[in-house]
């Protein structure tokens, strides 16, 4: 009985057959903020208004994709080995 399909090659993965799960998580990296007294005293209303205006034309999904996305893929043995050999798929 087929229980999964390989998300990379589409090959059926039979019940009881070894399969692999690849989880990929992409998120915005944030470096520690360095906030000065000058930064705290600054009027940030204009910058905040500009940011809100930019976000107003975006959907919730678009905004979230800029911050965090997670994927999960089922892989057969052959595709697991290929993925491990070149996870970013570059040349």
C-alpha cells in the first residue's frame, strides 16, 4: 500500500518502506539592536508611518513570508541522498 509520495521525484513510497522527512525553516535573522540615548529621544512617527504605509498594500501572507516560512517534504532514499549532497541545489 502506498502511504506517501516523494516530494522531490514523485515516486510512491510503500507502507513500511524507509522514507525521510526534510524540514526547512526560513526566518528573518535579527542581530542584537544597539540603541543609543539619541535613538530613544528621536521622533519615530514618520518612520513608523512610512512602514505602515508600505505594509498596507501587502497581504498577511506576504508579511509573514518576510518573517518566517517552514516547509516539510517526504523523500525517498535516493532523493534524501541527493538532498544531503547538495541541499541548496546550486551548481
